[in-house]
C-alpha cells in the first residue's frame, strides 16, 4: 500500500531542484560569457565544444527552472502545476534534446582529447573531426 504525498512533500519535490538549476544556469552563462568575451578562445576546437555544451546546458536549466509550471493544471500530486499539455510537451522536448546534446558533447570531449594526444596536440591534423562532432 502506498501513501499519497502531503502538500508539503509535493512542494519540496517540485521546488527542490530550482536552486541547483539556477546555479547551473549562472555557471554555464558565465562560461559562455568568458568564451565570447575572449575571441581568441574560439580558435581552439576544445573551447568551441565547451561553448556548445554550455549553450545546451543553459537551455536545459532554463526549462528545468520552468519545471512544474509547465505541467498541466490539475495534475494529481504535483504542486504548482499551472501549464497545459502543450507547455509540458515543449518543456519535455527541450529537456530531452538538451540532455542528449550535453551528453554527446561531453563524450565528444573525450574523443577530442584522445585524438589530440594521438596527433601530438596539432589541431590541424584532427580538425576534420569537429564537423562530425557537431553533426552527431
């Protein structure tokens, strides 16, 4: 037998991720600001990959902050639900898209590191891989 969560528990679940999402958003925006502010940083593939990954982290955390407000109003056991099916669908689409993209860029950093070590950090020898990383 399961018990229904109390209103306080529902609120705790609904709002507990928001401070951490806000910190993540500020951190990813700081990285993007730092990369854009220093144009010589965008000359290296590593920095461009980090920039793209942080752009998707920003998108993901914006929609996580939006969170429970996108859930259709009247959804049982979900405090703060005030959206529609459409807002929930849009939020879900962007959270999944950003999650997959962040994971892909994170994995691509490992590939980039491997290839750069293999080619003695001479980016001109492995520059061709960047278009495939962004494509995937």
